[in-house]
C-alpha cells in the first residue's frame, strides 16, 4: 500500500493526530510505503507563501478578537493550489492522509481527513473527501448536521498517543491513589503553541498559587525558543513571599514538535491535574482521567465546543479570571478535600474509546 501523508505544520493538535495514525500504521503494516510532506515547505512558491502566511496568522490569532476572526476567515478559504500537489506527488497513492481541513478542502483524489478534535467548527465540514476520521459519535452527528454524508464518516475513538494509551489504566489507578493520599499533587501547566498572552498571565498566576499550596509543578513551555524565553522572564519576575516550593519547578521544552511530544508523553503519567487551553489536550481529560483546568478566554474555533463537552463530562474546571488563577492552589485543595477532584478523575476514564489511532490504522489497511 502506498500512502501520501500531507501535513500542515500549524499548532500541535492537527499534526500530532496525523502522526499518531502514521506511527501506528508503520508499526502494524511492514509492507506499507508512506511518503510524508509538509506543505509549508513544499510546492509552488505561491502555495508555500499562502501556508506560511496562514502559519503566521495562527500565532497572531492567539491574541483573540479581530485577529482570531481573520485567522478563521483564512481557514475557510479554498486556494485551489492543492490539486497541483496531489497531481505531482499522489497520483498513484492508495490513500492521501491529511491533517488539516484547509488541506482536505484543497486536495483532490482519495483523501482521508483525520479530524482528531471533539469539536467541529464549520470549516471542518469538508465534502470532497473519501473519508473523515472522527473520534466520537457526537463529532459524527455534528458533521452530518453540517451536510457531510454519513457514509463518508468513520468513528474510531479518541486520538491519543499510543505511548499514553498502552498503560493508561495503570497510570489512572496510580493517580487515584495519589489523590486519595495526603501527599503533594503534581500539576502540569501547558502553554499553547501560539503563546496567547491572556492565557500566559493566568498560567503564571496559577503556578504561583500552586506552589504556595506545596504542589509540585511541571511547566511545558513549547518549542518556540524566543517565546519560551520571554515566558520564563515573566515568570521569574513573580516574587513568591514566604513559602518556597519544596521541589524545584520542572520546565519541559522541545527542540521541535516531535521531540516535544516525546517529552510530554514521558512526564504526563506523573501529573494529577493539568492546566491547558481546551484544544487537543481535552482528549486527556475525557479519555485518560486527567482533570483539566481551562484558562479563558476561549481562543480559536475549537475551544468553546471542546470545553463544553469536557464540562458536560464533569472533568474540567474553568479559570475565567486572574482571580481564579490566583486561587488555583486553594481550589485544588478544596476539590481534593471534598472528593470532587477524585470524581473528576473517575469521570474521565473508561467512558470513551482511546484507541482511535489503532482503529484508524486498521481501517486504512483494510480499505
């Protein structure tokens, strides 16, 4: 089988979903041939320029408001240049796997769009593809309501790295024991790939609060060296009076997206709670039993719907204001003492399939 995997290296979620499926395919099928390309660095000059601008606007869009509106407009465009890429590279492909709706609507042929998000913004309803892989029945129904044919949709389960799903139950049970104990908890803070200022302010306040309550803290600062350095400078300005952490803050940074993903997978089992925007990491809250705290405002077209779904499952707590972030440590202690935190863990495990990558790979192999 010959597969062409076409990626748009914007953010972390879309590229990771594609990689989870590709890695599983490579593990399961020895005779499979996969050609991988990133359109940001491939194709005609005008095509590369468009994707590079899109990537730049993605970062600007994290500011919210008008900038996010512009990014969402770009996501809905049909630039028509994708056909040339398909004709040049994919004419003999059995399947073309794509990571992003912008790619899906601009490519032609035997295209399978991997939609790993629970949320379904309107721009994700693409109609010219052979299949759309989706995680949940709710996602499928939403796409049907937007006009996608049911026979074009394939529900496979939540797309989560196999490094996390292989021992998910063991990690879940250890987390339950830690929360039931009197020992300090470990809180992970994740900065979105676009480093949105409103969220960074709340994350810094949350880190300070968590430390004052003697929690252990791991901060995942992404792959952009300059922006990560700026974040650390902001964090260093915070003076924590009196109580100092008994253990140092651990900072996790990646050389690139793949390296960062490996580092995240290594440390995630240690976490009891995490703070992150309600994007791709929402899958951890509803699938791995890892309670989530989501900073507001909701930035991007996925965040609100993802948050609402997680809230319905009772696995997420909002950080709507700076005051909420400053009280994070006390809030966690109160939720732990009342048993709500333990319930959040239990609510997020065993209710949805987490082997989406395996089922997606099997569907592709059996095509």
